[in-house]
């Protein structure tokens, strides 16, 4: 009985320590750019996505605190993904249902909402309903990184890797169910460059169960652009 009680206490202390260390790493990430991050209210990015042998141009607009619009287009089709920060994310595709807006699938919507968080999940994580726990150290692309377990109020969890030197998020893993099978979706954030004093990734690689799905390269990023009223609104609302 005494050994069992000691084990319970030890597990409790370990859990507390992991949370405290996780919180400290999150704080370092939040403070990495000082006041320069808070000075950003919107970002506009242009670039290319390489997927399935195609090169697809895209235009992204993000606005604080959690609005996101991503438009991709080719000479023959156009796709749009939008979240206004309040109503469920939606999507439209020129080749589907006449291009009329459709609800985004649940798993896609959950991930899109995470991406729409302007500052990312580690900044003010508790206020956003996240728990953050330290899960060890694991190198990413040959560089040492802290591994964090992040969970929201709905018990949806994902992992983040934070570079030990720069405090930037360099990898994220989320889990999805595809055809009844649980798959890991890894996102690698690379080629960080300063934009208005804040380091931003300019290459993003997405992999599914270790297989490269697509690569996104940002060619141009503009901070605090003018954002047209209604840019994130769903047509017809």
C-alpha cells in the first residue's frame, strides 16, 4: 500500500513538472519577438504549393485574432477556404456544386481553426483552453527541439516541437482518421526569415504517415495590409 501511494505521488509530481516545464517553453515562444509580434494585426502572403505534380499559386490573408482566408487557383479552377473567427469554416471549389460555399469537413475544420490562430496555440494558451505539457526532447531536421503535448477542452491533442535556441515552432503533428485508420499528419516549418521583426517560416512541408503530401513555398509576405470589409464573410450571409 505504501509503495502504491509513493508511486501515485511520484506520478503526480512528474505530471506537475512536465506541465511547469511546458508552460516555461510556451512562455519563451510567446516572448521570442517581444512587442513586435503584438504590433502585427494582419498578414498577406503569396506563394506556390507543389502537390501531386502540380504547381498551384495561392494567396493567404490572416487577421488577428483568428481570421484566415486561403485562395488557391490555376487557369482552370479556383478553391477557397475561409474562417471568420466565429462561424464554422467553409470552403468552395469551382468544380464542386457550382462553386457555392460548403461546410468544411470536421477534421479539416478543426485543423483550419488551429491554423487561423494568429499568434499560434502557445501564446496565451490557457485563455484559449489549451493545456501544454513537456514531452521530452527530440531533434527536428538535425536541430534540438522540445516536444510539447497540447490538448484542448475537447481532448483533441497534437504535438508541437519548439527549437531549443530560437523558440520557434518547427514541427506539428496532428492525428486524423482516414477510412477507419488513424494517421499522423506532420507539418514541418522551415526557412525562417524576419518579417517586420518577427521570424516567419517561408517553406512548409506536410507529410502523412511519413509520406510527403505537399510543399508550400512563400514568395512574398506583407504585414499589416489593408483588409477589405467582408473579406472573411461567407457569400449570402
